[in-house]
C-alpha cells in the first residue's frame, strides 16, 4: 500500500505539472502531456525508460506516417483505418508496440486539426517532450528498498534457525512434534524479498548486479536442500535406534542453527563437518541392518549439509570477483 500511495502521488504531481507547463507554452492539446506522464510512470526506473523509449519513437513514427498519408490521400476515416493497418506491423517489427496508444492519440490530433504543418508537428513534439521529461523527473524519486530487504533477510534467517534446530531435535527425539510450517513460510518470504530485490536492481540503472539478490538465490538453493534433508530426518524419526552418531550430527546442526547469518563462516562449519565425517567413518561398523541404514542415511545428511554450506561459500566467492 505504501508503494502504491507513493506512485499515486508522483503521478498526480507529474500530471498537473505537465499540463501547467504545456499551458504556459500555449500548446494545443496541452492535457495530452498529462496523459503521457500517467502512461510513462512505472514501478522502476528501468521500466520507465523502456516505456518512454517505446512511446517516443512510436509517436514520432505516427506523426511522420500519418502526416504523409493524410496529406496525400486526405483526412477521412478510411485513410485513418489504412494508417492503422500499415502502422501496427511497423511497430511490431520495431518492437515498440508498447507505444501504440500514445501514437494513436498523436495521429488523431493531426487528424482533428486536419493540418500536417510544421507548426502541428512541433506542437506534438513539445507535448511529448514535456510529458516524458516530467515522467523522468518524478520517477527519479524512488523508495529505498534496502531496509525492507534487510528485514526480510532477518526473517529468513530466523526461519532457517528454527528449521535446523528442529532437524537437530528430531535426531535426538523421534517422537518430537513439528509440522514443518517454517519450510513453507520461508519459501514465501524468499519469493517476496526476491521481487523487492528485482525492483531495487531496476532502480539503479548503472548497477547490473545486486548482492542482496544473490543472497536470496543462495537461500533459495539452500532451502531446496533442506527440503530433501527433511525427508531423511523423517526416516530417522521412524527408527527407534539411539546411536551415538545421530547425537553427534544433531549437536552439529544445533550449533549451526545458532550461527545463521549473512556473514561468511562457512569454512569453519565445513571443517567441523569434515572432522565429524572422519570420526564417524572410524567408528565401529554397524552390526544390524537397521544400524546400517541409519548410518547410510546419516552419511547422506552429511553430504547434503556439505552442499548446503558450499552454496553459501560460492556466494562470497562471487562477491569477491
């Protein structure tokens, strides 16, 4: 709602300003400048520039083609229909069909005054420049999404803490009750925050990369691994065996749950996990089929946890380039 209100204020101020300037210059169809502003204001600076480009070139093309057809064939509804039939394929071919509506208004102005003179041409150009100029001006003021993204990141990390802790608790107590709702909640949080991060990227025209977006992609990849691990944790829950190796990995997960943050501590965690892996490998071999299955699943969890940590490690490698 805050974003919508901010955009509405910019539209209102820009539209009024455009009409005022066009009226000061005594331009015909001055209100059209406000329409251009309204149609050009987008959610991000990048989208605004794309919209302005489409509308400017489409309008310019409509002026030239419309003036040529009307002056040669006359100002009649049939000629106007012919104009549309010729004009639309050109727009599509040039990939500027987003400017169709604005260009139709421009050519209808020429049709209305029935005069494709230089004065008419300049009048439309001035109005177009006023409209897109005001749209650029008001859309240069964009909300800062950094604080929103940081809040989302904290919420995501809190959910990861709970998930890792619950994994640890389930390894220790197979009867523990947990509905896994944090898995779904954090997935929703990641999707919401990625949408905001994309807007933030598109509001910085000279910055093609966004560290926050990379971070959110990293958490998304980690979440996918946690979803796989959850199935193996559920298998452990169905086993009544209480072996030492389960406790050792549970302790590792509990410690990891206390250190979920945006910083890079993956090397420490990877070393601890590797040490744990070596210790388990050197322990006495399983004596029963059930013990063997538990040990095999435990090694699978260790393998997935290595992947989980390496995903984050790659994030910091990418940032350092």
